[in-house]
C-alpha cells in the first residue's frame, strides 16, 4: 500500500485546480491523502459537508487528475476523518514553534477555510459571542478571558477559528496560537516527563492571543489545569488575551479547581444557544450558497422547521436529504426531504419537552405551569417556559400562549421580554436559562432522573414579575 507523498499530492491538487476550476473549492487544500491500495486512492475530508460535496460533484475531476499525475488508471474513495489533527495557527514574527517531537502541541497551521466570520450566520442565538469574538480578533475588546460555551454542534470551533482567520487577515503582526485542550495537556505532560517544562512554557511567552478549544476536556487533569492556570495568569499579566470554549458555563465546570473557574469567569462569558427558526433557515441558506448541497427554498424551510437543534444537526439533516436524492437518482425535493427526515415535527425540542424540563427543574406539576393560577412561584417558571418556547421552537406567539393555559399573544410577549430583561441583569439567572436550554436539547430525561430542586434554594433564580 504505497503512501501518497507530498509532491504527488500537491501535483494532483494543482491538476484539479487547472482542469476543473468550476469544481475547485478553497478548502481542497485541507484534504488529506491516504494510501493507494488495489488501484484505489483514499482521500480524507474533515467536514461532513465537504465529504458530501466531493462525493456528489468532484469525483470525476479527482479521478482525471489522478490519472494524469500518476500515468495510470485508478479510482477514488472519499472518507471522513473523525479524529482530525488538532488545528494550530501561528502568525506574527515570533518563533514558529514547529517541532517534530511527538508530544509537541505546537503543530503547523491547519485551519478549516470555511470557519470564518463571513461564513457564520449571526442571529439571537450567537450575537453576543460573535460580537465579542470579532472585537478580540481585531484587538478592540477588553474581554480577557473570553469564555464561549454551548452544547456540541453549536459552532464553538467555528467561532474560535474565525478569530484566528481574522487576526491573520487584519492584524498579521499579532502572534496567535490555536490548540485543543487535549493537545495542550498531552504536550505539557510529554514535556514534563522529559524535564522540558521550561521549554514548553517559554513557547507561550510573547503570544498575543491564545485560543484553546474544548476546555472541559481538562476535567480532573490537575497538572494540566495548574499549568493552564499559570499560562492564563502570565498572559493576562503582560496584556496577552486568552479565548477558550467549553460545553458548559465556567460556573458549571466539574472536576476543575475553584480558582481556575473563578478566573475564567472574571472575563466575558458568552453563550451559543440553539438557533430559532429564522436563524436555522439562515444557516441552511448559507450552506446552499456555499454549494455544499443544492436544495430549493421549500426544502430549506422544511428542514429548518423539522430540525430544532444545533447548526451541525441542520447541516447533517440537509446532507441526509441530499444523500437520499443521490442514491435514488432524483433531484432534491420536498418529497425526498419528507422521506429522509419524516413529515412530523421533531419532538426532541418541542413544547412538551420544554414543559417537562421546566416542571422538573422547579419541582412543579405540569398543570401548575400551564394552569390559570398566577402566584409569583408559578408565573416565573411559566414565563421562562414561554421564553424558551419562543427561542427554541417555530411555534407562533398564539400557539405558545394556547399551550401555556390558553393565554393570548400579548401575555407571551410580556413574558418573553421580562425573562430577557432578567437575563441581561443577572448572571445567576442567565446561568439558569443556559442550564435549562442544555437540558431541553438533551431530550427528555429518564424517569428515574431527579431534576427537581428545592424552591427556596435560590429565591433569586426565578424572580420574574407576576402577570403570566
């Protein structure tokens, strides 16, 4: 099984660009060659949307280029790399930090070309995080550290890599390092075992910006947490900026030292929420614009209504529709979309799911939340339910009001605005809403799970004005 060398692979890509410019995409440079076995060349893509595009549109161009470059006939197999290498970016004039050592976390720059601010759909679900990320990238923000969090698939990696791309474009003199938490930990432990800690730490000196992805992966790794704590302090002390991402708010990190979570929470903590219907549709429109998949508007609208999940869920759903159409030889249509995804609204995030999470979280009965009684202890959770329903489902104000006890749309508007005001004014309340969102996205809990809390445990947690 001969391996495809760098020179051969580069020649193959150049041939594709020259002979098929209409098919070529900028992210082709991020593809990876595998071995040639039995006349089959394997090519690995990093993103599912890239794999779909290659399979649907680019196979003839690559087959022809492979024949031209190698001088013999061969076929291709495109596959998805599930464990892609960690991505790092180094700009500026500092030491390139490259090394052949196995444990070195400072690798050559490999960033996904599509993960830019221009390719990101911005809406209520990510507006705060997006604005803060742009400010940090352009050196205009005082957010240090910037802590971005959200459930898997919400776009954390996209946002962090967009920062790196913008720095390269606008501020090339700044020195940036992008690294995953796993790679950071592996590199530190590797250097520690070889008594090279000073060399490891020296490489962070002079950085203007450190971008660390998936911080939650450092849970229960005490030595790595300690090292990151010192790196964070050192960078802040000399004016360097740190950006991190995680699946949960800094206050909810488990298996972390308290002083580290406190320091992480001292900057700006920005959530990435589940997109509302309009934002979901915008994400799909962008995917079609980037030519990952060709799908008519009615299919985009159907998928946006059907899949109330993360941006990743939306793209994968659209790819399922495209795959079914391709396998049957049909064009992408509403009929194909219904076959691929089903015709009924998705129930993993629906009004019933929201009600179930609300009642469990506050220790209430469902009939109390949607019933006619209006004491403050019930109005608060009810308004939170209305707010979450408005932002996490496609239901209209009238439908939400009808579900929550036959209330009119003005009552829903009042509840949504009231909760939004509470979120802006209270970090504790914002954390509560974030916890509820994550619980809703996770789906209905097992009946044995205990999600209830003592109502008096945190009286300010849902101090929402009565009137619902």
